C-alpha cells in the first residue's frame, strides 16, 4: 500500500514538473495556439513594440518607401527586423519619409507627420 501511494505521489510530482517546464521555463505561449491562423498571431511575442509600431505607422499613412534615421540604422536588430517585418515596403535611402526614435532631434526643415510611443515619422 505504501509503495502504491509513493508511485502515485511520484507520478503527480512528475506531471506538475512537466507543467511547470512547459508553462514557465520554455517561453512557449499558449496564446499562439488559441488563434494560430490569424496573420498577426505571435507577433507581440516575437518582435519588439518598436518594430510593430513602425508597421502600424507605415500602414496608416500608406507609405511604400521609407528611410530610417542614422541612430535606428546603427541598431542592427531594429534595422534587420524593420526590413523583414515591413515587407513589401522597402527602405529607400532617397525617401522623404524617415522614421526617427522618439528622443532623436530632427532637422529644422522637416515636418513631423506622426508621433507615437517609440517612433516618429517625418517628411523632409
């Protein structure tokens, strides 16, 4: 009887540990499984909010070619992810629409089109 209770207790502990590993340690999110066929499923867990915000700004103003400020180009993560995530919109060095970080200073002859939480879109 004691051996049977020990086996059941051991089995329960193993199940609890597996649940703990799947839920908290692996980084897996069950939110992705709830709606897997949504085109935006998992974006918030895969990308930073600045990248998502850049796409929202470009979609809102229907901009096809854009440029990034020098500070944002130095951030290789932001640069690479903005190229990938904003496709088919492309980065064009001669574009008059430039994305800046919120704390960057802009040129005097440029007009601010939109300011959001992390980024601002300007037209030069």
